[in-house]
C-alpha cells in the first residue's frame, strides 16, 4: 500500500455547503481510510471512476466537539468527500439526509464496518472492493467478521486486492474478481530522471528505504537486527505511524524515520534509495496482503528486498530478493550491490507493461456494466 498524503487534492479541494443537491450522486463509497491520509488503492480507483460518475466518498466517523457540522470536501466537480461529525457509524445515518438521497445507483464498500448504513440506502448495485483482511488487523472489532458475511451476502460483485484474498473470498461468494493493486508507472518513473533528492534524506551511506504505513505489519526486530549487521548502511522509513507507538520502533544510529510525505514527493525519495525494502512481519495482518509498493518500487527501477509475503513470493520471486532473516537480508544487500541491473530492469518492464490503474478501472467498469445490464 502506498502511504503518502496527496496534498494535490487538498489544495484543489474546497469545503462545500451541505444541501440536498447531493441527490444526483451516482455512487457512494464507504472507506475506512481517510482521503487525505494516504494515497493508495481507494484514491487511485475512485478518482478514476469519478471521471464518469458523480461520487460521494464517506469516511469513518470523526467526532469534533468544537464543530457541529460535518465536512463535505470538494475534490473536484464529480468527487466529494464527507467527513461525518459523529461518534459511530450508526450515527452517520442521521447526518446523511443533508448530503445524499437514499436511491443511489452504486454502493461501493472498502470496509464491512459500514454495513449499518445499508438499511439507509436503496442501491441498484453493491460492490465490495476488499483490499485487506481487516478483521486480522490490530484492534479490529470482533463483529467485523459477521459484518463482512452480511456485506458479501448483499453484494453483487466482490473485487479483491490480491490473489491470496481472492482465494479466501471465492469460497464465500460466486462473483469474485481478482484485481491486484496496480501502479501509476509514469509517476514513479520520475525517480529515474534528474529530480533532486530531498534534503532530509540522510547522506554519506548507501540507503535502503521503505515507504508505507508503519504499523504492526512491520518487522521491527528484523530492521533492528539488520541495522546492527550493516552499520555502514542507512535504513530509511517513510510514512506515518499507525496503531503502534514510538517506543515500539527499531532504534539504531543508522535507522531514520522521516515521517509521512506527499504522494508527489515519493519519486524524489525513491531516487535516494539504493535498494527498496518491504520488511513485513509474517503475522495475521500480513497473511493476505499484496503490497502496492512492490510495483511502485519497480517503476522507479529499484532493487527490492522483501520478507516472504505469499503474493510477493509467488508473483515476483524471479526479480525480488526474498529473505527470512537479518543475516539473509544483509547478504541480499551485498549481492544486489555487486550484481548487474539489466536482468532486473528487463523483468520489471515485463511486469509493468501488463498493469496500470487505468486498465484496472476499465476492467472493473466492464464487469459492473454486465451486472447492470
């Protein structure tokens, strides 16, 4: 998953007054991720869908005692984001009449936690785009499993963000399609040109870098151990902390945390990486993930070191270094720096030519049309 803010949206967006003018929305999207927090699968897909439909993107509740109204943010004429000023998802129902009618062509869910709102709307088609197995994430409510069963029982279409998720969901629904997260290749190719490396990147050493959410999916013990084994290497972590505290971070003199960066800036940071890494722990939260950043690293031409995430191993082990220990990680760094890059870049090109977010959305919309027809 790509984890940077997309401040372009925030700059162009404006807060619009709530009214019943929302009756003409074609699609309502329910998402556990905030539009302006990280720019990843929901933003890539929904921004493209909104080129041809008017979309209301509803975030999880965000109660603000100092403010009575919710926020309706205009990303563009066809895409609005509702930040409900509410305590719970159930409370959102009382807010909705100010912004949107009940009769909507398409309901699009990223999280089953929003199923209490199904009774409010009358959808022509319900789509569940399952990008993660959220029930396995840290702090997930127990009822989420039952909520997902309910959602899948009402959804006409289920999309999944990777092959492992597809294999899990196809057991429970008869109309499941696998759409692994893709890449904006042209954006990340900028790392190959003459752009400047940001000033807050550490200097003077070979850099192994990561960008993404820093949470319970990251193997901090692995990072700490490999940093001790390779003191001559800088290990750079870019992204926000989520569900873990600073006291849980790996801390060595050569481990650097740069915080969350704008999506537009990522190619410049990638340019400063000699090697890109995906140091995921092998736990429940990573059992079904298919990291978007794999393709983003490839588009930037970076050698990649990853732990043995199932979807990475079976799809990319021919061109990604798979490691199972800090010692293997350290050895992979040495091997990559001594190797020729031609074979890797050729393998990347073959992979990248077969995918794009534009193609993903076009194929999704073709499936949606068959359901409507």
